[in-house]
C-alpha cells in the first residue's frame, strides 16, 4: 500500500515579520536624560514659584508699611480736622456775637436825631406841643401788615390853617427817618376861640387886624426800618456823633456793610 504526502506549507501566506525592540540587557547602560530634564524643569518651576512668592511677600510688606503710614497720617488729619472744627465753631460764635452787636446799633434811631429832623422840617406857621412814641400803625390799604419793630411817633401841635398842616405832613413824608407811606393826619380841629393877639400873638404872614382861628392837629407816622448803617450821613447831619462813630468802626471792621 502507498501513502500520500501533502505539503500544506506551500499554500500558506507569508506574513511580514515584526521586529521586536531589543530589551536592554540586564546590567546594561540606561538613558537618564528624561529624568534629569524632568528634575531640572521641576526645580525651575519651584524656583519660579518661590521667587514669585518672595516678590508677593515683599509687596505685601511694603503695602502693610504704607497702610500703617497712611493710618498715622489719617489720624493726624482727623486730629487737625477736629481742631479746625472747634476753631470754626469759635469763629462762628464770635461772628454771631458781632452780628448781634451790630444789629443792636443798626436798630437804634436816636431821638435826638429824630427831634432835630422834625424841628428842621416844621413850617413857621406850625407849632409843636408834644411828640410821643407809639407802637406804630399799618400802612393805609395794608391791614394785614405788621407794625414796625421800631414803632412810630405821634406829633401834636397847633397850626395857623389846615393848609399849613397839610404842608407839614407832606414835608414829613420826605424825612429819611420816617416811613413816608405811614405819615398821615389823624386829627385836625379848628379851635372855638379866636387867637388873642395880646396873649398868643399872631401867625406869621397874617395881615394885621385879621381875626384868626388856630387848628389843633395830630400826625402819626412809623419810624423807618432802614438800618442805621445806611443813614450815617443823615445821622451825622443831625449831630448824632457817638452812634455814627460806632457804626463807622463796625463798617471798617467788616461787621456791617
């Protein structure tokens, strides 16, 4: 009997061979460059971090020192501010006292100046018998107005005629020491008896032998509310030397304008 030999190797495909990397032999040289480079990089990174930390720490120390210096300056400024506030309060108190002091003089209207002004404005045919101070009146047509703080005056006397009284009232309206719109004739009455030339004389300008009746009158007016500092020239003209000197001294120091 015969046997068959079949060769399957001829039909097998040849596969490419892959070379396996050679393993380092035990005890052979090892490449340590990656390890050294890694260590160098790690040390460099740690150095950079440490340097940056030192820089930040130095900056923090500087900022803390600046903060402490600023706190000291702020405390000094606050102390100066408190001292300045105290001084400013003292200045305001002195200024208020000066203003109150000036207000007193500004509201003064000397009776000597007022009487002299009325005397200078009195016509020759009008006589004064009495001048008294009043609380003042409200202007005509203004009932809601308040009487002046300085008050008013009431002038009483006799005149040769009603025209003379009207002229006197008109002259008083031009006085800078009175409120012109408050000057008014409140009473004018002819006396019942003739003027006795032997006893009372005669009115200036009246022809001799002509009978005359005197007229009693009352004129009311409010004192001016203009500050005395604005009436210095008028007060000086009326001889009010003391008040004028004080007002001028206050004006020179700037307490009043």
